[in-house]
C-alpha cells in the first residue's frame, strides 16, 4: 500500500472519530440539558408549593390579627355595649333588630356583632358558673363518715329512734376486712302508694332512652348527654320547670331525703325516674361528674337510689369485685320502697371522687324494674340549673 493511500485511510479514521465524538458530545449536551430542565422543573414545583404555603400562612396570620383588632374595637365600630341590657329582649325582637342591621351594615360589621355576642355570652356564662366562694358546702372533710354513722345508728333494727324505715349496712369503713366505702339500704323508705305515684309521673312525663354523660362541650363545661350501648334503660325527669317536682309526692320525697341527710333539698337534682324492661341494663359506671367539681353546683356527693317495684328476676344493683378491695362485692336486690344510699366522694375531701362505689345495674331477666335517682350535690343545684349552669 502506498503512502498516499495509508495517509488517506488515517485521515478518514480521524474524521470518523471526530464525527463520533461530536455525536457523543451532542447527545451528552442534550441529555444534560434535559436533566437540567427536569431538575429545574422539580425545584420550580417545590418553590411554587412553598410559595403558596407561605402565602396562605401569611394571609391566615393577617386575618387573625385583623379579627383580633376588630374584636378590640368593635364597641366603637358597631355601637355594641358590654353592659347587659336593662330589659330582656325576646328572640323575635332580637331577630327583627338583626334583620334591620343587616340592611345597613356591611357583612364585616355583622360578623363582628355576631362574634362579639357569642364571646360575651360565653364569658358571662363561664364567669357565672364558677363556684360561689361564699356558698356553704353540704359536707366538710370528715362529715361523710359522721353522716353514715348517724344514719346507721339511728335507723337500725335495735335503735329506739321511731321510724317507718330501717337501715341495713352492706359495707362500711369499719368493716373487719379493711377500709371499704359506705353502702346501706333503707327499707320502707317509700310507701307503695308513693312508688306507684312516681311510676305514674314517669309515664306522664314520658319515658325516653336513657342518656349517658358525655364530654364537656360548652363554656360552663356542661355535658351533652349521649346514647350509648352501655345504658339501655328508659328514663323520665320530674323537673321544677314542668311543675312535677313541686307535686305532692315528689316534694315530700325530696323533703324526706333532706331530713335524713340534713342537707337542703335545693342541693338535690330533680328526680330521674327509670324503667328497665327485660334485657335492659346499665354497665359499670360512676355517678361522679368530674367537671362539676369547679362549677356552681359542685360535684355529686351522694346517690339515693329508690326502688319503685319488685323484680321477679335480675335487675340487681351490683358493686363488683375489685382487686384492690378484695371482698367488695355487694349486690342489692330490687325491693319496692327500699332506698339505696352510697357516697360518690371520699370522706377526707368531698370534692374528690371515691371510685370504690362504681356500680352496675344488672340485666332484668323477668318483670319490669322501676326506680328513681336523687343525686345530691355539694352546693345548691337548683340555683345552678336556674341560670343554665347545671
């Protein structure tokens, strides 16, 4: 092969290599640009998300700040005064007044007025529902044991105290096996006629599915009752509002409880009349409501549970076996006219719950169980309920 031919072949080889390198370079640049664009798009999307999030946060903060400023100055802006109106305005008048305002005020002003009204009412209710420091509690530390000891002594079978009902102690702190809560019954606390009258009042008021205590939901921590599967009975309330509480039989029953406990009957809730049909029950629970401890009425300190009928089978009230209080297993059979009394608080501090008195209503097997609850509070319950602080 001549030198010219070798030289031409080498040049063609170098040219091919250059073209290959150029092609590779173009492909690399193309891939690099594509990757760069992809990375740039990824960062741009993240930046856009961050930007919108930051904008939303800033807008929310500004709106919150504006609402706070408006709230501070709404008395001047809207002309609403923080002092209560001297006369009570009906809901119809208030709605007509609001309708007139809505034609002349902007939506912002209307929102300010509504917000102010809600906040003012909530704070007023919260303030009025705290415990009155001048109120006299029904029990002081140490009074609970004295109360039960007195009832047990004065109304026992061997007592010379003349009464139509007698006390039986089922559990007490003086029990030989250890410190147990007070649980006692009072036979013949109600007459047959009184039991029948209370059942009739329950029917007149209307039995409805019993509600369980819910979570606090208002400014005064009032609980919203709720229907649960652990309580299946029906109940009716004999209230002051309906006039039922002031009837002959309910008023006599409240006064009898008050005389027995030496606690004003205003501390008692309205009677709750209960009906348990076959298969109905109330699972293990406690009558103490925690948020009432700091409220105007105070907590439930005592439960007076009155049996209004005999039950052929089942329906017992059971204070079940407890690992801590090993022989705490008291079961009370329903007996017409008998009242069951037990504390919901401890003797050393009547605002603290005594969870040893957790109890259950066992299912009715045969017959119908009628009963009535009277819950006694540390302070005046009727005063609390009259201003919506129950």
